[in-house]
C-alpha cells in the first residue's frame, strides 16, 4: 500500500507533490463530520442535520526501513526540531551497540570548552572529530582518554547548552556522502510546538485520499525476538479525495529494521533485551474553525512524553535495585545495518527513571523475567539521531 507525503509551507496549505514515501502496512484513518441533529417542533426524531467540526484521525502502521529520508521527516513532524549534519557519520565501536557511546562524567556549562567523557574503553573517543551531547554538536579539537581540553561549542547551527552528568555522548567522524539528522524538541523561548505539518496521501483502491495539516499524536514501536512494528497516530485538519495527474510510482527498497539489529546501552553497560516497547506521545488540541467553517483551524501541542518498557534476559537484580533507589539513568536504543553500518537509528533517552517493574519467577525452574517500564523526566531529554548514507 502507498503512503506519500510532503512538508507544508504552513499548516493546512496543500502540498501534494508526494516528495516522500514509505511502505504502508495498514491504516485506519477515520473522518468524522460530527453532524448535529436539528430539533423540529412536534417531531419525535430530527429529520435534518448540520455539519460540525470535521476531525480526521487514526493509526497508520509503516515498514521501518534504513536509508529512507521520509522517516526523518516523519520523526521531525512528531518531535518538532531537526538539524542535518552533512558528510559525517557515527564513529563505530566493536561493542554490541555498534555506535560509539559514552557519558558526561561531570556537569559542564554552556560556556565551557573542557569536559570529561566516561568511556567504555579508555581512549575510545581519541579519534573522533565531533560529539553529539543532548541536542548539541560539539567540535573536538583536543581529546585524550575522554578528557576534552579544547572544543568549539554549538557547531552545525546547534545551540550551546549546559549538560548534566550521565548525559549520553555520541562520537562522530567525517565521511563524505553520509548525513546525521538530529531530531529534538523544538521550542521558541519557553514554548514548545510543532512547526512542521504534512499533506499526506493514502491510495485506497484507486482513490487518493488527501489529509491536509497532518500531525502525529504518538509513535509506537514494538519489537521482540522475531517481530517488529512501527506506527503513528495521525491527526489531520481536513480530508478529501483528489485527482493526481502524475502520481508517484516510487517504492521503498530499503532493508527493513530487524529485531536482531537492536541493542541497548545504559550507564556504560549493555542491556540484553528480549522485548522492547517505545512510545513518544503528544497531547494535541484541535481548535475549532471560525464561524461556520467546519475545518480545524489549528492543531496545538499541549504536552509531550517519552517512555517505554523492555524485558531483559539478564538474571541480575540491578534493574530492581535502581527502581527502589530511584536512580537516574540513561538509555541508548541503537538500530544498525550491521553489515555495512551505512544506516542507523538511535533513540536517545537521558534523565530516565524506572517505573513499577516486575521481577517474578514464571515457572518451577529458575526462569526470571524483568519487565522494566521507563520514563524521561525532562522536556529536552529525548532525541533521535538518524544516520543515512547516499
């Protein structure tokens, strides 16, 4: 099935150029005109109705593939901010999580040009040219065994900010033809909002259904040993059927993300996952049209949250202890095309705490299961970084 979309110049402005496409697994987009019955004198049942505010929402399930720029646009629409860095890629490590990852050793401020990275192996970061910390790209001029003594802040149009202890650090090196897209929560002053909306098209049995002014109220990702699914809850301003003179015939031939390519780094160690659930949620408000206009006037962002749950295969009680002690941790969920390492997704969570977890014995044999919900406790603690190679 076909799902194509384009960025809108402003909310609800038609953009049917079908600039991006992803493979559609299923969709349940519902249009509700919210008709209101009109009362009639001495009539037990109203014979007439008038249209009210039209709402369009539902879930679309998509195939998550590597190297498709369309996924970068979808995540930008979900989160809000996007910074693209050309001719760079993640530095690679021989560890299971593939991407070179460390942590901030001690807090450092927006004006500091020196800081310390806690490395998995001493000297891991010695050859990196840049690092990504939170939503900032930093140019490394001098580093030895994780000690950065000279750096240039706010590279690549990012903004210099303070970074707390345990914030995840990603190593970056130059490579022509590769790009990194850093996706983060977008704000203007104290206000967070979603500046990007989409015109989305779904082909249904020969008819192109157009959904203008589309935002996403959530992204849900599920993976276990042999299955994987990715879906968005989409909210749109208006829907109609349109004719397209030269419809797109593009298909997504990229390799699909496999559960076998998913790994987790947390607090300098590997978490061996058996199951993984991720959800990024936006609370959206559809504003009424003016006067007798039945279309949505705007869709506003009210709240945002990033959370998930995983089951680990380790038999250690460490996760339970961290929950009891209310420890703050970090999580880096990596998804890599391991054969060539040309493409990757990294879901980066800082300032994380575990929720009420299950540590139970499931049979008469020693078979423990640790099911750990987790939550980010900061509005800027969640980012997504996507590596794509042309």
